[in-house]
C-alpha cells in the first residue's frame, strides 16, 4: 500500500509539480523508497512513520508550498508540539503555548542536547537552509525528543515534547479604529473571499474618510488573491501603476493529472463561493484547465478576466501601512508585493515567507486520508535577483524580531510613531 502511494508521490513531483524541470536531480527517491518498503502496514505506527518519510523526502525540493498531510481514521488533523517558537540569536523563545508546562517568553536553550546553533546544522533540511532570522523551528519541534527550557525565574529543566492534535484554525478578518481615522485591518488569510468582502463593505465608508489604514498580515496563510482586490482602490492613489509591467510571467504545468484534480476542486469551490468577481476568476481557471489539459507549461491569459487596466485609486486615505513577517506567505506574499507598487504604502516589519516562485497549489488525494499539496505554476523573472525563495518580499522599514515583541506590539508602535510625526 505505502510503496504504491510513494511511487505516485514521486511521479507527481517528477512530472506534475511546476518546479520539476528547475529542480531535476535534487531528490533521492531511491533512498526513501527503501525506508517505505520496510514499513509494515499492519503496524498502527506505520501511518505516522510513512508521513514522516514522505515529508523528509519532499524537503529535497526546498519548496514550502509542497506539503503532505495525513488525517487519522476520524479525520483529525495532524500533530503539533503544543507550542510555537521563534529564534532570536542563540535561543528559541516560546511565542504561543497550549502546553501548561510552558509560558510565553520561556527560553529554549537546547534541543536534544544540542545548542540552538548546533541544532540548526542538524536540522538544516527541515529549516530549508534558511538564514537565522528566517528559520521556522516549529516543524523541527515535532522531530525533536526533548528541550531544555529556561523560565523567567532563571530555573532550567529538561522537558520531553508531548505531541498533540493541532487545534482547529479559525481565520480572523477584523477591522477596528485604533485612533482618530486610523483603522487596523487584520487578515490571517485570504481563503474566504466572501468573508473578506463582507468585512470590506461593512467598513467601506469609514475607509473613505480615514487618515490611514494599517493592514496586519504578519500571519497570513494565503488563499485567493481575489480576496484582497476590494482594498486595491484604497491602497493605490491617483498615480497609475501598470501591473503587467511590474509582474513576471506565470506559467502553469497543465498535465492531465493536475487538470483533473483542479477541475474537481474548482467545481466544488464554485458551489460555495458567492462573491461575483471571485466566481468570474474561478470560472476563468476552470476554462483554462479544461482547454489546456495535457499540454505542459502554458500561459493563462489573465487579461481576459482581469483587464489590462492600470492600478489607481482614491486620494484618501493618504497613508497605508502594512505589517509583514516571515509567517505571511502565498497570497499574503502577493498582497505585500502588489501593495508595494503604490506610492502611498509603507511596509514595516520583516520580509515575508516568499513562496510564490512556485504557487497555485493543487491538493491531490493519495488515498487512506493522505493528501499531497504541490504547486502548479511558476514565475519567470527577467532578473534572477527578483526570485522570492530564501528572501521573501522585503519591507521598506526593517524591524528585527526580538523577545520584546512578545510583551508589546513593537511594529504597530513604529507605525503609530510615524503617524504622530506627521500630524
């Protein structure tokens, strides 16, 4: 059972994945196939072992848009360590915890007996070879056995990591006035176009009279670019910007397998999405996948559904701020990148995740509750320095993440200080 699944996964990554040509020879399927062959499907622990082997194999492609998940027999989501961490210099800091043994701000001194710099080398593949400030250690916590933690009192102790079921994620789409004419808009994903549009319409009149809009996408798990389109007239001012001059070419790998899965997914999505502009884009994708299925890398003529109009908007609000960070990816990357074209926008924080070199993820049901996610499109830049992998979308004002971010909102304070200085 597992061997056949692994063969299908490897085949997808060698033919259907949009980065298969660019990354030819990067992976070592034979090495991991041997590990899969050694599994006993009758062993209750084999599902978890298979999931770990496949995820280890997929790391060879160094693409955070590639994923492999397994639901248990009750359809429950995958595991997590019960807490989240972030690196600052020589240590990891706990930024969120559902584990009562830990508190936010607790400092992790070592992982499996190794200092954080040493463990960084040990887990280099899981950290995607990223530089220190861009390392996401949360997947590593699932692979580790124990951690040494220093409490605020200075007390140190070694704890075994207790894996837990991931809590159900609830997106946040919120808008509130945090000062006279200053609106803070928090969007943790762009996955629900109807919900984002409802939020926009509810506050549209307030935005028209606003002094400034602040978009908080420091955590944004992506979704559909069309979700943020309603905000474009407020983000851009009177100066026109040609998006097609600024954007790289995008090519879709239109294999038969991908077209089939995408068409099935689009059919289901169209049953629930009501917002008209989003439906128009979804139907465009449906037409393109049907027309180009089995034809390899192809350009989709987006100008048919998104007219080649230059981006421009309202004079007010005069200032737009975007808070960005490492955990903003996919459509979040796109939102930050597109917004930076506007003369009104200042991006503050850290570079985004930067995973759109290969995007438009397809979800393929492998069977037995296993799902492979892989990008279907790739960007082609004229200037190789413009590729996002390993660097993300750079902010205009860089603020290094420090442990004090856990005590107060340093980034938002920086925005408010800028607004005060011009009043």
